[in-house]
C-alpha cells in the first residue's frame, strides 16, 4: 500500500504569558534539562482545520480564552516583579544559563523538532526522517505486533519560554479512530543544547485484527495551541519486524 507522509509547519503568532503557578504544574522528563515557567506568545492557530472539528478528532477541548495580559520578552519578564525575591529566584532558576543577549526582545518562542525515533528493547532504534517529505509514498515505519516501544523526541527552544509543550497522536485503521494519545512534555526555556524526551513504554497491539496498515497524525503544540509541527503518515503492524536488509 502507499500513502503520503506529510509534514506541515504551522504559521506563527504571538503567545500569551502564563503565570508561574500554572507553569509549575507542568512536569518535564528531559535528558538535557527542563523547567517550569511562564510562557510567551499569542493565541495560536490550529493546523489545517476549524476548532471544533480538530478538537473532536484529537480528543481535546479548547479552553475558553483568558486574557493573561501583555506579552513579555524574557528580559521584560526578568525585570517584572524584580523586587519579589522568591519570584526572581524562580525565574532565574528556570532560565538557567540563557544568554539574554542572544534571545533579544523576541516575544514568541520557537520550537524545532530535531529528531523522532522509536526505541524497542533488543532492536536498533528506528530513526524517522525529518522533515518528512510531503510527496513520500509508502509506510513511514513498521512495528512488530505485541512489542514494547518508546518514542524519543529531541527538540530545540529559542527566543522565549515555551509553556506546556505537548505531543498528540491520533491513529485510524480503515477509517475508524482506534487510538488517541496526548503526552505533556513540559515547559522549557531557550538554551543552545537540544532537549530530549522519552515517552513511557507502551506495547503494540497483537492478533489478526491488529495487524495491517494504519494512518496517523502527530502534532506538537503548546499551551496556547500554537502548532510547531504536524505530520500525517502511515505505518504498519506486522507479525515480524521488517528485515534489516
């Protein structure tokens, strides 16, 4: 069978700043570092579809819009509430070694997904090519039924703090939605080194009805539903792993 693997870069708009109490609730499990903090940027666009249609498809509800005040650059965020010792220390801890001269006065965070891979015990990692070619044909990858696996993402953050970065994945088989997942990655400050995140282990389904071809849509969004990457693709679940040759 053949199908397109399509990568969509969503348009950028400014993001609204989230308060520290909200940001502290976002937990990140990152290999190169993570943090909790207040993010920046305006209400974000939805990739490709209207709000209600996309939310039903992804199993998410859009929260009612809340005016969180003016958008602030990192420099302005540090300057604000500078007389509050606890807030100042919290912001400094979140930002770590951020070079304020390099981030400048940019209001919007920028997240670039640098690599995607699938890890399964006893198997070489499956590295998925990025950017995915819109004209690509065929399945993006094949998994063996009943196999444990994890997903690993590496990504960079620049310009400003990104709040509530998350990954969503929706899967269909023969046109019927069979799975929908959402994984909170966390809140991250800009830094030169990429972040890495590994999802909890899951197991592919097994049995005659589980084997076959699937279509899926993966997205990376932040708290304001600003979409940094959307990929439409197909994959297979087979009785055995594909031959390495």
